[in-house]
C-alpha cells in the first residue's frame, strides 16, 4: 500500500515562458536541486497594435507552462534563477510566480528535493501570506476564450496564457443531455497586480457571462512572489515596453497605485472591461471560503481519481495532461530526457469539505498503490460561477 509523507512547507512555482526558453530554465533549476518538473503545452494571446485590431483574429504564439514543487526556503532563490535563465527582465519574456501549499503529501518514490537540506525548522510560506499579485484562472469552453481574452486585454492585463484540460462535474449529471456539453475545456491564466485584479476579473466575467448557467468557472489565487513580463501586442514599433512595465513605471512616478482609481473609462472599451460610464465596478455575487485540492498522478489513474473526488462531494474536477521530466532521467540519442505523462487534477471545494474529500482522495491513492504521486491544497481568495438564486 502506498504511504504518503506530509510536508507543509512546499510552494508551487509556475513559469509561463516561450517554448524556446523552457529548456534553459529546466536545466538551471535542476542544477539547483529540484529533481523534477511538470511541463504543459500552452499558447499565448497577442493582438495587432493597430486601430483595426478588433477586426483581426488574435495571434497564439507557442508557450510552455512549467511547475516546480519547491521547499519554501528555496522559493526566492529558484525564482531568481528562473528570471536569470529565462531572461524575464526583458519585455515580453514571460512570467514566474509562486503560491504556497497549505499542505503537501507525496509518496516515498516522489522525489521532492535533492538539495539534502532539512526544512523542518524553516518558516511556512503560507503563514501571513501577503497577496502582492493575483493569479486568475478561468475555465471555459474553447469558443469563449477569444472574447474573454480581448476583454482582459482591454482591462489592462497581459495576453492570457491558455492550455487545455478535461472537465467533469455538471456534464456528468445531465444524463443524455450531456452530449450538449463538451468535456474539453480551456484554462486561461492571467497574473496581475492586486490593485488591478477586481477590474480584470469583472471584465472577464462580464465578457464570458461566467455568472450564467453552464458558462464556466473563474477563480483567484493569492500570489506571494512573482514577476510578470508577458507581451500583449505585436507589430507596434512605438511600444518597446509591456503594459505591465508601463503601469509599474507610472506607479513609481505617482508614488503608489491610487492614480488608477481616478481614471474613468468610457464607451465600448469600458463596457468590455466590465465598467460603467462612471468607472464603478458592478457588484457580483462571489464564492468565498474555497480551497483548490490538487493531485499529480499517472495518466491511467485520471478517471479513478476524478471519480473519487466527485463521489466524496467535490462539485467538479478538471485534469490537464503534462510531461513529467526528472533530472536523473537518461537522455536519448538526441540528448532529450525521457519523460512520462502525468495528469494534474484539480477540484475546488469549500473549506468545510476539504478534510473529508482529501481523506477520500488519499484513501484512493493508497488503495490503488499509486506511484510518483502527490496531493496538495492551496488557497482560493474568490471564485465566480453561476449561483442558483435562493427562493
């Protein structure tokens, strides 16, 4: 039977990079002691820097999403190494951010860290978490991503990074009507300054009608540390800096972020960003007191894990397929490390549901004797979806 080891001082460090930047970053982090990485194929979002860009389709450059499991004391150092090896100081080079885990359990054969250090007495990064940045995740049908991406860009954020996943939940409870809903979803990721998060969330929720039945799910996660430098436009010679860099520069000149509240957006662009003519945000009903419970497991166990989550009371679950690359894996004749496929399975549950659902998930892992598996939970600051009115 699989035995899970608990370590509550682990953070998930995520890097959003152009495809060609991924290999140097992986090698650099491996050299620093991280024994493995999860790699997901993704795409970016760019719009033409012209007045007629609204009539043109968005451009989707190839991107790579990397996830590292890093002990809390090493997070600062690893982020610095990712910035240096990925050249994230340059405009449009990518982003990196970390979110601490509330708890982290892993099997004995899941290599967590090869640095050989004892972190038992190290501080827990989830204690006193300060939300300097906000990561926004929006799970929708593929045909919704373009309009939501444009709304996010109009609200002042970078072009969303998008990857595929498979969703379970409402669709499985529709009986024969489930043929009307596609199991394939797309996950849109945006990382913004905390001061801009409400406006960006409102823009995305309004554009995708996320608060109407069957339109998707959006949630926010507090980011402890990070750097964002993702391009939003192409073809313009007059904008060598990204929107985030320009906003940060104005913050420095103004001595803070208060100037942002004084701006009033008007017209169609304002409505696309979720604002009325007076710059006031529409009040929406949100879900609070949530936690995201995640599991990294072999692809063959994906359906079983998702079934266990739903049976234990999770309202839904989604799974993304990733490459699991290990530092000590032997390279092939082309110098490429042999990797295996893993599923990253997520379920967003209430704080009251977390313990029994997590216990059911761990029981599933142990009974099936899964190998190279981990289970962890992270905070969700707020979520938006359709909420059935109380009669």
